[in-house]
C-alpha cells in the first residue's frame, strides 16, 4: 500500500472528521487508480463502501482517516 505523507496538511484537511466522502476525494489523498482502490475494497485492505442511493457510493470519513493514519 502506498504511504501518504503526514507532512502535507492539505491531505489531513481534505477528509472531514465525520460524514461521508466520495471516491474522487479519496483518490486525491490516497494516490492509487480507481481499479486498485476497488481491488483494495474487495480484498479488505480498504473500508467497505456505503450505498447512499441507487447511483451514489461513499465511504465513512472516519474509516478513511484511519486508513490514512496507518
């Protein structure tokens, strides 16, 4: 898994502490391709998504922050 630098304050501010985030916002701070991200979700290396609607998928911000801090 790629390491995310903790020196960039923009990355920490990019993900809210609570709520949900969409995939484009995640990929700005966790630099992998969409396919790699979905493979990580499938393999359990990334948090599971939450369906917010028929065409809306998101992730819990707290789980993404936890992933970034690993």
